[in-house]
C-alpha cells in the first residue's frame, strides 16, 4: 500500500483524488450483497394480473385460448395426466393441443403426472411425477417447465426442496390474497381468486383491485366449462365477462413465467 501511495504522490491533483478513491474502495467493506440484489428487483406495476388454468381440460384449448388471443392476454396452463386424461379425450386435451398452446405463446406448467397431493408423497415420488411431465414436454418440443402448480393446493416442505433443486421458479398454491414478489416465497405463491360456481362478479373485481403497490393478482381457473369437475366450473360467458373487465381496467395480463423479473435477485 505504501508503494502505491508513493506513486500516487506525483500525480496531478485531479488524477490523484480519482486514483486515491479507487484505492480506498478496494479496502472498504463490501455492500450487503443480498440487500443490494433485493433492492435491484423491478417493482411490479399496478394492475398486473396472472392467469392460470389447471388440469388439462379440453375447453382450455378450444374455448379459453381463442378468447385469450382475442383480448391479447398471456396465461399459464398447468398440465397433468391425472384423472382419466389418457382415455377421455373429449374432456381432456391431447398433447398435440398442449403443444398448440405452447406454439401460440402460452406457458406450459407442471401439475404432476397423477395429480396427487404432494403432502402425501416423498421426495422420490414427487421427483418422478414432475419428471414425467417434463419428459412429455420434451417429447413434444415444449420447454422444460419452470412453473408448478400444487394438486389440490396442498403443499409441503419436501415439495419446495424438490422444486428448487429441479430449477422451478414458481409454484402456485391456494389462498385468497395477492402475491408479493418482494416478501413471499415464490415456490409457495398464493392465488387471489379461484373461479368456481357461485362466485360473485364483485369478488372478482375486488380481487383484481388488489394488484397494486408491488403486489400481483394471480387468478386460478379450471375448465371453461369443466364438465368433469363441476365444482370448479366456469361458464364461458362469465369467463369472457372477466376478461372484458381486465381489458376495461387496463390490466397487464401475463403468464407465471413473466413474473421472474419482479423477483429479488437473491431468490
């Protein structure tokens, strides 16, 4: 350090000050890295909405996707081969239709092979169920999912560990509140609205209004309609009314993957 100082003495004043500041910065304690990265995250704008669709229902390809294209909205479709996906191609999508959703610009997420609650699975079982969907995606030229959806909304510590190890960025659970990227664990991401029969339009409006101050409104749908599971059915006319409201409010409607830039860099 003494040798460096001797060399600096003979510099012109302006150059001396500049060089001396560099030398001192090398000795200064480093800024708290996690705090710096968190502060660098992009804050989510108001009226940011995420649309998600569960269970591979056929109407998602035939009714939902065309409506989303009409309104210019993004979305994530969480794919499972549970229920009678393999045999009932009237009510469940084919992999060709799922590939069509990807080709149309929508995100394909992982909803496990069998649609079993993860809190009843061990690490090996969950790894196998998620890997199966990943392999099916690869076989149909669909990128490896980075978004996951918990079957039945049940979560577990083991599941979070498995998903993080496998490179997932987001995992949607249940709940009834907006997602705060700055504070919430993205692998336990809450939903603010779950579309079901009997839900009032005013509830939807109230849910969307919570997309402010850096918080994001994550919405859950199943089939539009959902014949196999009427307790999570959404009628097409009601669904389009929801989309009209989003458009009228000037909402930005995206897929789950598109939230990555709003996560603190330390995540």
